[in-house]
């Protein structure tokens, strides 16, 4: 999509109600803040930003001040952001899931129905029959609290995500194929799958969908009428923002890419069910301001003071359990602990509870300062907008709390520059790389993993396979090849998952390959009869960040039921671990983070 003109960056500031009473216009989002936000969006050629600042006035019950700031474009056609623009808040959905678990735990009638009360320390294996993990001790020992606090020992494994016919139930049954990166409760390991799994509690114990349970117990009582888990509902409203990707970006070679609207939304109606508990909410700054005010009000509705979430549940969710960051990067920040769906730390001596969110084309931050009755919400529809929204958040916080502003914008700009430099500082391919142990063409075939699914790599230029002919005829693959080095042996594999459509294997040396996980919306746009053309389509992921080793199996031993067949051993943090974990040892399958075996 074409970029909108300069007028799209003019701010729109709204006095809002929850129905909160706006007492002082522009007390929080001042002209100075407006100028800062507008300049940052222009500096980075970013699309849009939606901001809400909430503060409780303790001079009288039910008295709140709220301001909204809306900046830039919501969609590829230049439509402006407003307080009612819907954003994918991604992992800021996790606190809603955690709150739903707390409500189930407080549901006294469940004890009679189940024969035992649901507790934070309930072993999930005793609740969900489908629950099964690779490690038996982990399988038997994981508690609900472990899942909410990212201490099960299982890394992200986000690349295994897909829209499964059997929904969350089927997803749970595939987790036994996922390798852990740490022992149970040994180390913080962020994991979306656990929150997806916990969304299966309402169907299991109440015979009610997770989405309807949230609507009935949280959205409806708070009047969050625009909030939904349904992509179809959000699209029909006309208020859903487009996320923006930087198509064809390749920082390895210094290519910035072109800012392009993701249209339609990256998940299509019906595909969002599994993702709901971890990152599925589509909502607005206006609706979220009510949610944050309720949390600041210790679980009570901000104006009626009626309990929505019991205070002891709100307190439990905010209590740190895992150390998420034991070594803060800046002196103003303390060590960070993770409770249930939120981080807890201090900023310049002020305690903060917050969580970030990242879905394709969207970045979000929802923060509150419980001791200062302050909430700040910043939503971006730019894939690269994370550092912008963080700068805006801190600039607002500094002002409202009366602190001398820190130049966070420059700090994050320096981090970004360093990150790009680090990405480019890779080990170059040898001048005379060794050939693999078998001809490249022999690596074609189908390889399978119990959770990640199947891949069928096709050798570029040399494949005689009719299946591969169809792969190479795809306009998406042709576009991939147009920016790939034709002098380096390369294989392409369709890989339709939540965050990918293709894998590109680029030969490095001997049996080692660099791998890019690519995502394109071209096929979806064609299926749904959107206008075709590269200027409207997104293709991202050119970074060669992962490693795959092709492993030749032992055919004789395999025929006798021993050993293993040919396969691809993925590494380079393909599994998505957090921090330093114990190094995998062995060879081939033994040291693979993810192992695809020939079928």
C-alpha cells in the first residue's frame, strides 16, 4: 500500500469517559507529548499509534481522568487511528486468560462437580486427559501456576503453531513431541502453548467455550463492547486496523523493505481459535482503558465499584513467581519477575505491572503503576513499532510522575542500530564449501514432525519432481528466488503454519544449511480475491537466522527397527528458548531442537 501523506500524522486527542469524567483536557497527553509522538512516527516512517492514559482521582469514589491520543493511519487507505480503532493486542491477551483461570478457581460449584476444587497448584494432568509431554516428570508435575508463570521448562516452539481441525484439544495432544529446554521450574521459559492449553479449561469443566466465558465474565461486565476474539466480527465492524509489515526486508544485507499493509488480517476467520488464550484479543484503546481502570481499582468496576474479578485473584496474578529478567539493561530498571500474564518490576523507584504484545504487524504495551493509580496503554500497527511505543510510554510516565525525561527514544534507536549490526556480523560461507555427504537432489522428499507437521524441500533448478514443479510455479516462490543467490544450492519447502508459509534452506558447508522462515499473504489474497500485485503483498523473513543439518540415516539399522532415518536437525534457537539453557549434547537427532524425519 502507498504511504499516507503528512496530514495522517496530525494527532487527535479525545476527552473520554468509561464513563469517566474528564476534568483536565490535555493534562496527560500534552502538546509536548503530541509533538514527541508525531516526531517519532515521522522519524521512523511508522504507520499509527493509539494511546490511552488513565488515572484514578482518589478525592472521590468512581472519579477517573482519562485521555486518548490517536496518531497516524489505521489502514492502507490512510484511514486515521481513533480511540475505537481495533488492534491485535497479542500477548496482552494473556492476563485475560489468567483472570479467567482465577475466576474458575473461585467458582465454588466446580468442586462439587469435579469432586475436587480447582487450585493454582492443581496438576494440569488431573484436569485435561489430553495432556501429554515428552518428559514424564514434567508431564506429571506441571501445575496451573507453572503454566501461567512460564516455568514448565518448555520453550516457545511457536513455529509448531497452526490452525488444527481438532482445535486446542488436538494442539494439546501434539505437545508430547516437543523437546523441553529446561527442567520443570528450573528456569523461566516463555511459552504461548501453555496459555493456549489453559483456554481449554472452560470447555472441559463448564462445557463452555473460552471466548464466551471471557465475554460473559469480563467483556460484558466492563462494557467492553468492541472487544472480540473473532476475526470475522472485527473485520465486519470496519474498525480493525491493518498491521503493517516491512515487505522484503533483509537486514542481513541492509535492505529495509517497504511498509505494506497486511490485508486481510494474518489469521483468517476460524484460524484464530487456538491462538485465543495466548494472544487472540482484538480491542481498542477505549475498551482497554476500562480493563486497566478495573485492575487499578483492585478488580472492581471503575464507576459502579461492583466486583468483576475478586481482589485476591487480581493480587495473585500480580505476584511475581519467575525471574524473567535477572539483569536489567538500564540503571532505572529493577530485576523483573513474572506473575500470571504480567511482568512486575520498578522504574526509577515506581512499581510497574505490564506486558508487551507482538502479533504480525502489531506491537502493544499495557502498563499500570498500582501505587500511583496510573495506567498507560500504547498500541502500534507497525511490525517495527515496538521501540516507538516503549519510548512513548516512558515519555508519558516521566511527565505524569513528575520525573526528568530520559531520552528513551535515542536509547532504543541505538539498540536498533546495534541489532542490525549484530545481524550482519555473521560467519561468512566458506570460499570453497564442502559438498554434503549425499547429492543435494537426494535431500528432497517428505520429512515429518509430530507437532511441526511435514516439510517437502525442493531443490531449486534441479528438481525433476512434478510436486516441486508446482512449488516453483508459485508466484510467491518465484519472488523468493528473485532475491536468493542462484549460485548457492538452495531448497524451498512450503511450510504453512501460523507464522510461516515457506522455508528456504541455503547451503553453508558440508551438511549444514542456513534457514529462513518466510511468511507471505499472497496466496490468501488470491483465494479471497484481493487485488494481486507485489506492491500489495507481504513477503518477510529473509534473515537466515536458523540452522538445519541434513543427517543421513543408517539404512541397515533402520531396516532392523533400530537407529533412525534421514532427517533435518534444526537448531539456532528454532525452538525459541529464553536465556541460557543447558546445551544439547550428542549428534543429529540427539542434539536437534526440532527433528524432522524422512517418511
